[in-house]
């Protein structure tokens, strides 16, 4: 990994923009943007439209490394271009934003209160392509729905096992064992999750560092010891379905925890807006998420 990029992720002020909607979540993202499903007739047309949306965000004057540390991309976005330049190159060289790739293939059905990640066939090949394209790190998501200690332990073990594979490829992994914000026992889930995270972090090689993407916890500074762990490059928080206002409010109570928002970041943006209006609203969103991330 490039030392300049590592230092930027470790110490930079800002947040991570999640622009990685995949096939299952893209129709909802487009609908929120004002493009209904009758505007496209197949997946190719759908992905063309969502790339135009993402390109509009990434090329906005307000979307720069001044406040955005990194952007998480869907595989197809990595393989496309922004303003005639390969997306990862555009982000880093023109915007000083670290490019990160979503690598998971979706979720298994729920068992023991969690949804593990599906097998990632061809992961090594994907990691090799990503590294060649200038990708800095990866992201992969699994879900915790209830406070089942065995299920949570299995979930975290899967994240770290694949994380080691990603580290071996020379990329920096974001491990994301998301706790559902609607879980009736969300606090208990957090009480089980944290010691599992710390145990696996203790087991990493001394020269290894991972990033973590976690649901904003109920207790202020709950993850302070995780954030301070020497094997942790950065801890980022997902918005999880909260509105931007609520997500920012919750995030701002936690020192050292920064945003990695998707829906909350793009809330209010529309295909029908003029470029001036679009840029103004995106700038307001970026400013508010940035302020919540630098507490």
C-alpha cells in the first residue's frame, strides 16, 4: 500500500462516501434520485443510468478530498470512466479521494440471527484487477439482526478470514458486520460484537491494519478502544437507514468515528435539478456529514 494513501486514511479529516449500490439496491437508489423503473428495460440500461448519477456526484465541484477521504465503488463503477478517465484514477489523481471497491456478492439467508456473506468466487482475480486499477482498499458487508452470540462470532470470523486474504493482496480491507438499526436488542448486539472485534484484531499480524465499518452505537464513544487499537487504520460508520439529520446527530456524539454514508449522503438529490442546484445541495450534504465526522 502507498504510504501517502495509508497516512491519509489514518489521519485525514473527512468522511467516506459510499457510492457502491449493487444490482439489488440500485433500483431504490435510482428511485430516490427520481428515475423510476419504467425508465430502463434491462440491467445494462439500469447500470448506465446509475453510473451517470454517480459520475454527476464525483465530478461535482464540492466532491473533493478537502472533505471526502474516500469513495466506495461498485465493481462496474471501477471499470467505467469519469470525464474520460478511469474512475479510480480520476478519484485519486484529480480529486485526492481514495478509491475503495465493494467486493462482496451479497448475503446468505439468515441463520443464528445473522446473514453471512455469500461465497466470493474469483476474489483473488478481482483483487488483482482492483490493485492494477489503483484501488486502495475494499469493503464487504454482512448483517447482524439479533443478539445471538454464536451467530455474531461466526459473522466476525468470516469478515476477518476474508480480510486476511485481502491484506495478503496488498489492499486495505473495510470489514462491515452491520447491526440492523431496527434490531430490538441492538445494544446487546453491540455488547457481543465489540469483544469479538477486539479478539480478532489482537490476532492480526503486527504490521497489518484493517478498517471497520460499524453501525453507530447506542452508547457514546462505545467503540473508542476499537478506534485506538493499533491494528485499526480507521473506523467508519454507516447511516443504516437513518435520515441524514439523525445520522449526523448520532455520529457527532462519537469522537474519532467518521461517516461512511450512502443514502444519507445523497438524500435530496434529483435527476431533475439543474447543475447549480444539484451542486449546492450536494455541497450542503457534504458539509453537514463532514462536520459530524470531525468531532
